């Protein structure tokens, strides 16, 4: 396994649709206050504002753990989430003391992530109608992994579910949080690749990967199909979009070559989130041989608790032909705040 990434959860073969995922949002799953208080987080934030006055704080969902239950009529995944913030992420996961915080969390609470913000990310293995996976070359201007290759992705936003004020646990029902989790990955594709929503399938959750370069931060990785060919996707991308500034080029890799991507020079150019997405995709072979996959079913009833104990490059400055398929139209996306 690549040391930059670890796999926390592998969903049943074919992935899980939205109807088989639930969320429990509770203060119990928030991070613990730092030993001696959170003064260091405040100091790190104020120092960052001095050098980057344009950044702003925003609430995020915090990943704590997950429970996967296999039973009839199908597997169910329960995500245990809390609330955190971008400010706390910079002051914990991204701080120079992140390793110490993990050691201290293990000592104090039996949980190495106890003191970390751990905002939950989302990413998409996006597959075109002619069987190419879509990657983006990140801009040098982005804060994390500048210049590396990534899949489309970002974060689900608590503020998308409430109007004004600071979101509170009791104001965010689990079903709305699940909806935001699944809709946010579609929104990220629309914003970053500039694709129309109606060209995208409903997402299937493949699993959860952890970025070990940011102290084990978790990301939910999804499979999404697009009804457009790679050439059509490239054309949409080249015409810009709401988050065109975040990337400088688009890369297409044939799906059949992705199984051996770790053996290529491109693997070293992938940021950890992209590596996690590909490792999970490669563990779902049904997705690579059929147009539509459904979540596998099991008649057994067992429960698993999971916690922390070769392609083508186009610069905005390539090409391929066209099969078609039938695509289920996604639900309309709610308005969402601007991404950090």
C-alpha cells in the first residue's frame, strides 16, 4: 500500500447508492479540545490570516467512524459524523504538531484522531461514455497539493443545509446530511469539470480512504458515470466553469489501464486523495465491466464497526469517439456556499 494513503472502508462490490447510507450527526463525534486548550489553533489561524488574508473559516462535517451492516434486503452503512471547521483543520491536521496530536490522542482517548479536525472530503472516479477516467491537474495557486493530479472532489457543506448562522448538530437531520454528501460530489464535478448535471449518473459510494499526508483525514470516494465522451468532456472543461482556476489541465486514462496505474510514472503525480479513489475503484471490478452496477445484497446479518483504532492530457490551451448509454438523472442540487 502507498504510504500516503490508507483504506478505511471498502463498500460491498458495486458500491452503495444513497438509499443504503445513513448518518448519525452528534456532538459525541466532534474532536476533543486540545490538551491545554485550543490557543494554538487560534494562533495558527491568526498567523495564516496575516499571510493569506483572503481565506475564511467555514463549518465542515467531521468523520469519526462508520458501521457497515450486511443484511436483507441490502447492506446499510451508518456514518458517525460530528462538526468541525476549516480553521480547526489548519490548526490540527495541517499543523506541525499533527503527529504528536495523534500520539497524544491514542494515549489519552485510545483514538489517534481524537484531537484532529478530520473534515470529511468527497471525491469522484468519473468515467466517460467511452470508458476513460477523468483527472485534473491542480493549479499552483491551490492551498493543498498544488501541481499534482487529482480526481474531481471537495467537501460536503453543513451551510448548504441551513440558512444563515452557524450550523448546529440538532439543526441537521441525518437524511439531509446524506443528501448533501451525495449531491456535493456531483456539484464538485459540475464546478471543476464544467459538466451539465443531467449528464451525470447517481453516485455510488465505493468506500472511505484516508490521506496520511494530512494526518489521516478521511474522504468518501464515489463512482459517477458521464453520458459524454472524453472529447465532449474535454470541450466542456476547456470552456471554463465556476472553479476553472483550481486546475490547469484535464487528463483521460483508459479504464482498462487503471488497474496497473500504480506501475506507471503517473502514480507519483497523483495526490493522496486521487490515489485513494483509484485504489477503491480497482477493488470494485463490476464497475469496470458493466454500464450500471447495483449494490450487492446479502442475506447474512453481520455488523462491522470501522474507526481509526498512459492517458491523454489536455491543457486549457486531445480527443476520442462515442458510445451512448442510459443515464438516470440525478436529483436537483441545492444551492451551496462557495468552496474554500
